[in-house]
C-alpha cells in the first residue's frame, strides 16, 4: 500500500449517482479519515465532509489537529495520536470537534494504526455524530424491549420466509421455542394450522407491500390439539430506509375467548330473552315478599328445578349488617318454588320462617363472600352443607339433587340475601353460564327488593315523623327565606329525637328552633313531640329566648332519663336582629356574603333537664342575604373525626353556598353525612331578605 492509495477519488463513487442508504452505516453516515505520521490528512470520504463541513480539497494535505481540534484539546489529541501510532493500540471514545462553521460537535471516534506495503504508518479514524449514534442506540434498545415484552406474538422473516426473530409471546402462543424457529422456513414449523394460507398471504405482502390486517384463522394447534383456538394475524413488509425489502413481519393475537364467545352467542340470546322476561315480571310492586315470589317464579321456569329466596333478617329490617365473619347468619325465607312436585320442598324453610345457618353452610358462605357458590356435582358430603338439618339432608337425597348454585342478592354494594337453586330432574349440571344468568337475575331482583324494603321502612317511619316531628308551618315568614331537612339514622325503624320548628310570632317575628332529645325510639320521639308543643306554647307568650329555655328546662326535669339540647332564636324583621339562647347545643353557623362563614359565639348553657341553671340571651345583627344555619349534632359528629375538624368542613361548605336554600340543605347533608351514620339530623337554614 502506498501513500497515493489513500487518495479520495471523486467522493468514492466515480461519475455515477450515489446509491441510496441501505444499511445502518449509511443511516449513521459513518465517516473515514486517514492521517499520515506527520498528522496530515491523506484520505477523506464524502461522509467526512458531511460530518466536519470541509470539502475534499479543503481537507486533503492539511494538518488534522489544526483543522478540527480546539487549542485547549490539542495536547491531549497529540498524545493519543502518538500512542496509537507507536503502540498500535486502538482508541475509542467521544471527543469535541470543531466544525467548519465554528461550532463544536461531540463526535464518536474509533482510531487505529495502519501500515502500508512500504512500512509507512498511518492513523485511520472512523467517526460518527455522537448524538445521532446515541439516538440510534436508544431506538434499537427500545425496539428490542417492545418486541420482547409485547403481549402480541411477533415474528420477523427474511424474503425467503425463513424465521429471523421470534418474541416470547409467540413462543407462548404456538408452543414452539424460539430456537426451533430461527433459520427454518415457515412450512418447516407448522405451529399454526393452515400454513399454506399464511404463506400465500406473506408472499402477497412481500410482492405488493400492502399490509394484510386482522386475518382470522381457526384450528387446533399442536400445543393444544384437544381444543379449538382462534387467532388474528396481521402481515407487514419490512424495508430499510432505502426501500430495499428486508422481509416480512407477522403479528399474532390469540382471540380464542372471543371466538368461543361468538360460538355461544345463540345460547346467550336465548338467555337474554329470559332476562328480558325477568325485567318485566320481577319488581312489579314495592312489596318485598311479592318481589321474592316473582324471582322464584322466573328462575324455576328455565334455570332450576327448586328455587328458594332467603333474605338476611338484618337487611330486611334495614339494619346494616355486621362485618362478615365465619359466624352464623339469620335468614328469613321469603319465597319457595319448584318446577314440579318434589319432596325437596319439605327440606326448605317455609316462607316467613326464620332460620339460623352456621358459617360452614353454603348459603352462609355465599353471603359472607358476596360471591356465587357453585357445586356442579353434589355428593353425599355436600348435602349436609346445603340442607338445614339431617332430615332435610335425607329429603334432598331422595329428591335427587345433583347440582347446586347459590347466588348473593346484592344491591348498592350490600348483600341482602341469597338466591338458592337446585337441579333434580334436569340432568345437566349448573355451569359458569348458569352462574352468570343467575347473577343477572339476582342483581335485578336485589335492586327491587332493596327498593321495597326501604320503601316499607321509610313509609312506617314517616307515619311517626309526620305526627310528631315535621312542623306544619306556613311558607311565608316576613324577612326570611327558609329551608329544612330531617334525615333519619341508618336504622330507620328506630325513630330519633331530633327536631326543628319555625313558629310565627306577633309583630311579624319568627322563632327558629332546633333541638335534640338524647336517645332513640318511639319514647324519644314522643318526648320530642311534647317539647315541641311546649315550645310553641311558650313562644306565643313573646318571652325572651332565655326565658323560653328556662321553662322548657323545668318541663324536661320532670321527664325521666332524658337530656335535651336546644337552640331557640327569634328574628325581628323590623330591627333585623336575632335574639338567641343556647341550651348545650351545637353553635349555629353564620354565613355573610363575601365573608368566611363562622360559628356564633354564644353562651353555651347547660342542656335542658339539668335544672336550676339560667340561660343567657345574645343578640346578633343580621343584614340582607345573611345565612343562619341551625343543626343537630348528627350532621357533624362521627366516631372517627375530631368535632373541630368536622365543624371546619361545615363552614367550608358555607363559604360559598348555593343560591338555593334547598340545594344548600342537600349540599350539607350529602357532604357531611355517611350512609352508616348512627344519629339522625335536623337541619334548618334561614336567609334574611
């Protein structure tokens, strides 16, 4: 090799057009530069011109260090150059190079020593843009991770349809290791059925370049010949940046579940007809027992031979069930129906009966877990966990119970009871489709049962509340706009003693009252009713609020075992003042437009019933638009939060209350109350006009 052999000849391409990029080196635009022992450039490629900005004429014969290197790096470069020429050891790394335009560019170098046939020594430098190289490395790493971690099966093939790459997902789909694919033709690894069709599709894609997407294939793979599978295949042609065909890519998605679901669509349509029938026939009334009978009727026509509907006694009484454990549960039987005469009816609880079932019984397990319990094939060891006692076990065996299914009745996240299903004459055991259908029927019926039980409870409670709690006041009160709410506790059968009242007085005054009789039940409600009546009587005497509370205190002292808190306020629209007295009650909240809501600083006073303690009256000046909120402790007190924090939340809601007082009441109740709160709430909101 002579020095002249390093001369660049017309950019290396002669007079022909330069070829398009075909590989990674072209994408990176790798440059080559040869420097002789004196440091002069003797070989210069077109890529070097693109990378450093100098033409062949500007570079050849020039000292490379002076052309590319900043003065502060010159010593280091000369040291590296000398080391490469003297030792023959290559050097690789990134180095800042000065471009022709004056900018500095970080360049990736690979330097090595060359010797020609005369023994002359040269240094060969292979260079590429550092940023471009890093980006390509990142892209390659990302592509590799995406291919290996993709849940979709991927295969890359060369133009002869031989495997070049197979990802782990495809290994799992076709059951053939990747190493058994690589280098082999598609026909030699028939992992999927109908290989001829797949090969034809790939040949079409290689020829036309048009992808084929979502090609549906069905068959029995070698990995699972006992079951039919389905796949969605897509085919793409692979090309390099220059347009050269590299091969084809295949993506495989296992859609077996979708295929099987489509195969069962006809069966599902028939079952949908049953659900539609249930929608029309179940829940026609707001009677719990009637709804349960309707559910039993519809389930016994298509789903089971013997149907029972049992509801937790606590749920029927609208009491929140305790946290599920392994203990027994008390059920009330609501409905029982058989598709044909059978002794299995004698083994079940009659409608209206109460029965306690231990935690090991399947019906109890169903409500504890809130999940269906399926016994496809009932054996002798299963019957004792289904029947209520030994005699019932014998009867179920005589009836020929061979399959069992229990489905929870769940409404709004609460387990109400269970739908109990048995098959005797129908020889087909319950399967997962039956579970789905039963859950759908049970879910629809549970909502109807839930509505019915709450309607019955609220209806019964309302009769008491209408007589003894809710005031019948006129809608017009001078200078005031009013809204009120009463919300019972979770156990709505236990009427509380909270109350509110609005009493018209002489001279257009209005008395606002909110009170709380400690305790629950009809006695507490009756005591509240007596105090309401007394409050109205004393209010007519036009007494100071403190004096009214003093009289109520005397009455309360005569009532056994009761302590009462109360706030009594009188609003005078002529002076726009509110005279207020407090008997151990929560302080009212005051919200003025444009100001932060506050709690009124009133003398707390002792609760009514303590006796002998006077009550002070305070005066509050009110302006048009001021909002006064009176409430009982059930609105803000919880078992898990400090009362000061809860009062802060209340005031936060009142900083910018809704324009409508009705919406304000709803905001406070829904924002502060939880469904399982143990206390009732009386709320009275007044706005001055």
